C-alpha cells in the first residue's frame, strides 16, 4: 500500500471522465468503507502515538511523519462506532482534506477499485439522516459506504464558518441574482449557504452534479432567463452520479448554459486540479474551506454579473 499514489497521471485522466479510484477499508466488522484515492497520501502500520491532553476523544494522539506532526483519529469512534482496540495492530490512512493532513485509524485496508461516479449513489432517502454516510456503492455484491469525512473533521477539528468583518461590501444588488450550489456533503452545503446568507444572496442547493444539471435544464424548460437570473454555479468535485468536472463539461457543451460562471469548490488538494479546471472550462478553483475567500470571489462575480446585465438592457 505504500505506493498508493503511483500513477497520478492515470488517475487524472479517470477524474476527467467521471471516474475515480476508491481505497476500500474496514473499521469494526465486515462492513466495507471507501475513500477517494486522490485524498490518500499513504497507508501505514500505526506508528507510535503521543497522547495529547484535553484533545477530542476520537484523537488517539499525534505521530511524527517525516519530520511533521499529524493527528491520528479513530475513524470508527468518530462516526459513532466502538473504539478500535490496540492501535499498534491497526493501519492508518494518511489523508489530505482542505489542505490539512491527518491520519485515520482503521482496522484493515482491502484494496483499490476503479469506479465510475455513476456507480456512486446517494444513500437511500432517510438513510443518511443523522449518519456520516454521504454516498454508497457496490463492490463484489457488497455495500460500500462512503463516509462524509468533512462532517467528521468539522466535529473534531472545527472550522471558521463566518465571513470576517469588512469582507462583505455589497449585501444586495439592484437586480435579483441567484446561485446554484452542488455538493454531496451536508456540512459543506451548510458552510457555503451560510456565506451566501450573510451576503443576502438567494440560492438553490443540490446534492450532486446530476441533480444540478437536471435543475438547470428544468429552469430552461420553465422558460426562465437563466443567463440573466443565475449569476453563478458553485460545485464540489467529488459527487455521486456526476462529478464536478463532468457537470462543468455538460454546462459548457449546452448552447443555453455555456456562458455560466462555474467555481469548483473542493477539499481535494491534488496537483492536477488547476489543469483540470482549465481542461473542463471552469472559471475558478477554490480549495475548501475559506469563507473569506469564497465571499470575495462570489461578491466580485455578482458585481460583474450585475454590470453585464445592465449592459444587455
């Protein structure tokens, strides 16, 4: 498993075609879980840990990794399960989310599988309420749960959700404007919509790229003037059924949607992101989670969109 990031170029091509690779692992019992390989730096036997007084209960301690200190979290306990016994016999998945590196203690690591995002499905309605499950898929006729890691990190590490004083200058435009948000993480949706609400911007949320595209097409069918009304699309990259890259490509290929301004907003920190943004035609790439930066980018574009609308009148 040490070479888990071998073949980054190949995985970049997969991401550009609505595909991904999942690292499968187990916590307690036979249930398998998955994580996008692009978020994984390496998988190791659990190293010696140093306990940190007064830390969150799921933080087992810190480990020294090549001169850097990272926190190791018991992923089973973090999602409401029993604590894993004897960490020395377990494995740690070193991940990078939102430009922060942390390790997740797991019982065992299975293998890497090549998947299509169309095979990654939202949980059954009601099944994900109050849980840490953001999507599901099937491998070898077994259910694989994909954990909402952003929710885990929000609860354990926390984050800044409010925009700093002085960042928001224009809280409303003369002309009504709307923002479409696509993200499969409930925590991420709440974080973004909190920023939009602080700016007095109306929005519509969707849970994946397919739902977002369907919403855009439905607005066109209703006869809505999408070009003038919809100022911005903010999309996650990793989403069930249709990822953010494929959503952006679909928007660019549609004659009545191709003009839309698209921001890809993701916890992925892979080096390929900027090149992929250019390849699929997105306007901006913004790593999660910086409310001030998001607010400034949204504010600037809303102002630009309003000026373009006035010029067309």
